[in-house]
C-alpha cells in the first residue's frame, strides 16, 4: 500500500522558489533514500512533508488522505516524525528524561515502551542517567532518533543522520536503523553519505536543484556510476 505520495510539490522560502514539481511515493515498510548534493532540496522536501516549510503547494497524501492543508501538529499526530539535521534533544535532561518527555508528548499514536528504546539503542542503556549535553555527537544522534521512535511513528524521516559522526559510530547507527526498519517502520532518509544510504534503502530518488533528477532501485543505482558522479559527489561529501 502507498503510505506517502507527493505529486508536483512546490515549496518556497519567502520569494525564493526551491522545490519544482517534486513527485515521490513511499510504500508501507519501505526504506527510501532521498539523495542529492548540498542545497539540492532534500531537507526542504522533508519539511514539505511535515508542513514546516513556510509555503508549499501541490498534492501530498498520507494513507490516501490529503495532508497539504494540515497543520504541523496535525501531520505529526498522524504518525509522521522528522529527525532534523540539527539534533533536537534537551541538554539539561538525562537520557531517560529525554525519552519520557518525548513519550509524554506523543499524540495520535500509542507510544512505544522506553525499555524497547534501550533494547534497540544499547549505547543509551548505559547512559540512562547522563545529561544530554554530556553525550557525544553520535550518542546525541542515537537519542534524537530514539526520541522520534518512542512516539511510534508510521513514517520516520531522517535528515542526514550520519552528518559529523565518526565512521565507527556510523556503523553503530547503521545497525540500529536496520533494527528499526525490521520493526514495521517506514523510513525516508536523506544522506550525503551515499554508501550508508544505499546499504539501508531499497529505492532512491535523486533531487537536483529542487527537481526530480532520477528514481529507481538501489540495485540499478549501484550500476549507474554516471549518476553517482553527476549528482552525488561520491567520495567528497562523507563526514570525517
Ligand atoms: N530557511 C531558508 N531560507 C531561504 N532559503 C533556504 C532556506 N533553507 C534552505 N534554503 C535554500 O533552499 C535550497 C534547498 O535547500 P535544502 O536545505 O533543502 O537542501 P539540502 O539538499 O537539504 O542541502 P544539504 O545537503 O546542504 O542539507 C537551497 O538553495 C537553500 O539555500
Ligand atoms: Mg539538508
């Protein structure tokens, strides 16, 4: 079943038109990568879905129902959660408290047990009483994903989860995301770390200058070095 469908979506920041007739669809339980260079429009596409871009037009449906005129809260309550590029955690609260607050703020979906988060994120289990500000970048990213996941989203939008993380932490995050995907969560992930995104996803969309440039299976994309060269600056953009 199609969970999310965007058709001819345009988005604007003030007078600046940044998405041009973007179309994409995501099936239930699928993992879809949204790829493209710096400034291509990946984050704005996710914001168009969550309603957090200042102005958007076109058709966006979730479970077949139009959400283009819905408020940010209403879209969130339908089970769409975004983990933004800038990790959103409470620095003065402990890991456990960060998860409790997120769980308590959950509307529209039945939240998952906090203990399940510690099972999925063993790193966080060891840090339950540590405050957010004392966590490493990788640990904060795990917590940021866990805060979204505890709200039991149907659709999890991950915006460049590996950005700024050391390679060994990226491997941990990959394991965690594999686990999440096996728990009936549909995921859209944007990445500049193409290898990471390809390993996790089944299909990809490439966006260039706010327009659809290509879409297809990951198997096909792996054969297309021309696309990787043209649109994805492979080897240049990986976090170090
Ligand atoms: N708040 C904003 N106000 C005005 N223009 C913006 C704003 N945010 C993004 N843009 C512009 O919109 C375009 C798309 O940006 P977006 O952040 O969606 O790209 P991206 O693919 O996520 O890039 P990155 O890989 O750097 O995260 C860019 O030209 C960017 O400069
Ligand atoms: Mg971005």
